[in-house]
């Protein structure tokens, strides 16, 4: 898929992903799917809304994952 999107969960990322990490991944995803690096003005609102939605979904996913062998997350808290 998009090679510039990195894995954001431990142990690949040594620690928790920051909001900036999550938003950058969401932006890369929306760019890849839409085919636009920067959308035209008439598509800007839809593009930005998609980035916000993917950012939120990604944060929820990362917050819900249980990584075996990791002390972070719901199991290790």
C-alpha cells in the first residue's frame, strides 16, 4: 500500500504514538486513496474531513489494541 505509513504500535514504535504521528499516517493514507497530494480548493473540506476521520479511527484502534509481551495498553496497566 503506502510505504511511507509506518507501524504505530509497540514494539515497532518504541512507546506510544503521538497525535502528530497518528495524523501524519492519516494524511498519507488519504493522499494515497484520493490520489491528491494537496486537493484543489473545491475538494479541501472533504479531504480535511477524511484526514480527521482517519486520525480519530486510528487513535481509537491504537488505544484498543492489546499487544502481547508489552507492558503498555489495557493488559499491562
